[in-house]
């Protein structure tokens, strides 16, 4: 379940309108290069994704706290209810049910927390891999540029040697 906030479609519409407005404003003055447009689009999309992630984390935090509070409450009520029932010599079935339900909810919440930690680790690893890919791509582009320059220099040398 997602937290409150704009839908993905609404965010996409907003980004498209904002980029369109920026492009129209720039076109009137000196024009906009593709790299400039790309940088603006990248920044706007990154900002939208950061906002969505921030809202999701906040929502997850609220839900986690609610579940943990409920689990702790059920466990406490069940534990003390079972002690009172045993002390009075009565059947503490309701208290035991509350205790078991609280422990089950506590287990589920801890499992969810562990899954979130695992997902955070996987996310960090994914970011590291993407960063490595971007670095490799940049190195390849530099190498291509160097090879083009060397090819041009060699062509010039061949032409110069042919003239002699």
C-alpha cells in the first residue's frame, strides 16, 4: 500500500509540463542543446523519484510503528492476563490467545523489518553496480574519443606523407 501523495501518472504529467515549460523558455533566448535538456530531465526525474521514496519511507515507518505497538500491546495484555488467570485458578485461554497473537504479530513485524534491511542492502549493491557501469561507460567514451583523435592524426600523417 502506498502512502499519500500524487499518483505516478500525476507525477509524470507534472514532469512533462515542467520540462516543456523549461524548453519553451530556453528556446526563445539561445536555444537548448540536447545535453542541457538531458541534464534538466535527469534532475527533474531524480527529484521526483527522491520525493516518492521519501514519502514511501515515511509511510513504511508509520505502518511499522503501528504494527510494533499493536504487537507489544497484545503480548503485554496476554502475558499479564495469563498470570492473573493462573493466579485466580481460572482458565486463561483468552489471555493465552492474546499472548500468542501478540507474539505472532511481533514475529511478523520483525520479519518485515529484516526484509526491509535486506532490501536496503540490495538497493545499495544495485547503486554500486550502476555507478560502476556509469564509470565504465565514461571510460569507454573517453577511449573512443582518444581513438578518434589518433585516427585523425594518423590520417593527417598519411596525407602529409603522400604529398611528399
